[in-house]
């Protein structure tokens, strides 16, 4: 038998150990390859949306590649630590350190090349399906399958470099100690885990502080808090697993009633050792899972942002004429003609907006003039938008700040007008948004009808709103008047205009595209997190076999064994996931500051989906683990 044959058989005989690592690597290669197929597709540069999708997927490629490097490095280092006994046997039979390094190098390259071949093969098989689903989700014409040489070369080259670099690096990690140390690596009794009360309390303080800052964040403060919160959460999580969790377990051991109850003696006594031994793995799984949850959850929350579009754009088509040119009548006639051609039922309303000169104001953004609308006109267009109107009529010099965004922050402002030094103060805002934010030059005010009639304007504008319940049918309307659904108020353009259907289509396309990319990245991260758990579990299998064999000899029943193993596996699988859920929950609370509508439903769906996937994975691994464990107990 040649040396390469020996290496090949060594890998094949340890296929159970290498399975998760190999499949996770192959899955990463597959996702990388089908992203590359999309990026290098010849039809991708024909639309702006397609180009943007390609740019997002390019960014995803980079993120995935960096993560794959770290994932493979961790996986290989875990394998090396669990194979010291095997290395001792080989060294005892005459294998030199150079041959040992060569064996490790060839094993890694063999698995890596196999993962590349299987990943690309799976990518070719699923590539057509991916292109069909991807093009449909991001709203572009279906892309036919096209095997790009660039995509193939990029995938092969990138992952060959990755596995080659890792393989060369891992030969440095192979430390050959004395043979007796290698043989007894798995036999040595574990030392009593030591913890620091200071670092345990420090961990709790960091996590509580970061949670508080996230939960109380506002749209204005979030940008300043995000980095400190992330930093405190990462450090706090590390010390939570290495110190705080072990400290809490030791406190549980002092509770005699709980500790001596049935099989809790075995479960809790080994829990401290498992937490300390697996602290780094738990930390990595928690952080990776949190990133996956937050990535998918953040993109899922954009669905709420799209729902807010109905609030931000109450008129499906808004048109603001800045002067009395004849072109406005032509534009309005064109809009009406297009609505009739599409057989869209609509209503229309038209109101006057006065711009009055300001002598002075308490507004930090000094303005020479402000837009003013009468209360009757405000009520008229609010009802046209479908709002239930119950606001109290204004009288005298009473005013309301005219909200043009759900993010409007109310401030008490006093305006002194040039006309008769009239003082207008408002400390309340309108309940409804009636103008899109893009239309008005500045925040306007609603005044009483009597005051509105008395005001002499510097200039006037006419707002025309077209209202319909068939928002999607307005997509693409008046393309000669707007760009991507909006015409901003510029000097050379005598009008401002928004088309909600087009804006909805663009935002929905962006949402679907980013969610599609995030889902695949999240899947890679989540599968890798599961692989970390798998590695750690099977690295401890021999130790667990000896432990349970000893306990079985003193009367442990099969049912009790199942219970102990299930409890310990549940802790191994669900502790990092639950911690990741908590981290993500507070992250979503901070994200909520960007929305007026609740994102709770979308977040619960995302977390429930990940939990269900983890639950299924847990039972599959539990079944296999118990089966392998019981083979040695027969």
C-alpha cells in the first residue's frame, strides 16, 4: 500500500468524523459557485436591478469566502486535537514528523478537492433552479442556464487557494509531544474547571448594559450605540461561556436537593466540564448564529418598510404644480388618460398651498417662507386618502405641524410672519400624512380656514392627488414625467411628482433581492454553526463511551442513559442558540426604532424558522449519537 493510498483509506475509515466538515465545505462551494454563475451571466448587465443584484452577490461572495476560511481553519484544528492517540500509534510504528505533516496535508487537500468537485457538481445541478428562483425574486426576466468559464475558474481557484493555505498552515499546528502524552491525551482526567467571580460579574454587567442600550435606542442614538453594543456583547458572550455559565453551574451543585435528584448528579456534574471545554465553540456558534439571525431578520423587516409606503404616500399619484404654466394641465390630462387606459378606478382632489414669508422663527433650520394649508383642505385630502378623520377644527391662530414622514419629530416652533407680524406657534402635529416628503420644500403647517383666507402668499402651488385602491396597477405610469417613480422639485422642472406603484415595485424588488442573498448567506452560517456542534460532539465520543460504560456497570438503565444524553445534547445544541436568540431579540428591539409599524411578527417568524431547523437537526444527531454510543455498551 502506497502512502497516498494509506491517506485515502484513513479518510474513508473516519468518514463519520469528517462528514459534517466535508458537507459544510461542499455546501459553501455550491453557494459560492451559483452566486458566481449569477454574477458572470451574460444577461445580467441588461437591467439596473440585475447589476445591483450582482453587486450584492459579489459582496456576499467575499463575506462567504472569509467565513469559509475561518470555518475550515477551526474545523481542521478541532480534528487535530481529537487525533492525538492516532498520531501516537503511527509515530510508534515508525512514522516521522515529516510523514505525519504530509499525511495531514494530503488529507486536508483530499477533502478540500472532494468538496470543490461535489460543490460545483451540485451547483451545476441546482444552477438552473437557482437562476429561475433568483430572477423571479428580484423581478427580472428569467435567466437561462449558462455555465460561465469565469464562474468555474473563480470557484476552483478561490477554494483551491483556501484549502491549500489551510493545509500548509495546519502542518504547523501538528505538535508531536512525547509518545506517552499522545497515547494518554484522551485518558487524562480533566482538571476541575476554575472560574473568576470578577469576570463572571463583569460578563453579566457587559451583557445587561448592552441589552439596555439596545432596548432604549432611538433612531437618533442607534448610530452612536451600535459599535459599543456589538463590542460589549461579543466580550460579554465570551466571558459568559468561559466564566459566568461555569460559576452558575457550580452554584447549582451546591443545591443538594436539585443536585442529588435522580440523574441530575451525572448531568450537572459533567455540565461544568462541558461548558468549560466547549466555551470557545459555544462562543463561535452563538456569534455566527446571531449574525445569521440578524442578517435574515433585518432583511425580513424590510417587509414592514414596504407596508409603511402606504402611509408615507397616501395618494397613489401625487402632483405638485409650482406655477401656472400650461404644461401642468397637459401632464394631469396624461395621468388621467393613463389611469383610464388601465381601467383603474380613482378619485382626485386638488388643493391650494400658500407659501408665506417668515420674518423670524425659533426653528433651527431658518426658512424664508413656509408652506401653509387650510384645515378644510387638509381634512379633504385626508379623507380622500381613506383616513378616518376625527381631528378638532382649528380656530383663530391655532396651527398644526404638517407631518410628511412617519419619522417626523415634533418640536415646538414659533413663526413670526412678515405680514402684520402674525405669530404662529405649534406644538402638535397632524395625525395623518397627506403629502409625500419628496413634494414639499420644507415642513409645512395647517392653519384655520379664517387665517388661511387672510394670508397673502409669496407664491402658491397646486397639489393634485389621484387616489385608488389599485396601487400596483400604477407601476410604470407617467414614465416621461418621473424617474424611478419620483420627480424632485428642481429649478428646471416646474413640478414635483411621485408614483407610488413604481416606488413600491422598486422597494419590493430591493427587498426580495436582499432577502434572497441574506437567506443563502444565513443558511451557510447556520449550517456551519451546526457543523461546529457536530465536530465537538464526536470529538468527545470516546470519552463519553468510557464514562457511560462505567456508569452502566453500576446500574444505569437504558431509559436513564437516553435521558442523560438527551439533556446534555440539548444543552450543547440549544444553549448557544437560545443565547443567540436573546442577542438577536435585543438587536431587533434596536432595529424597531427605525419603524413606526411593528416588526415583531416578522422577527418571530424568522427566529421560529431557525429554531425549527435546529430542533430537527438536534433529533437527527441525537439518534445517530445514541446509536454509536450504545454500540460500545453492548
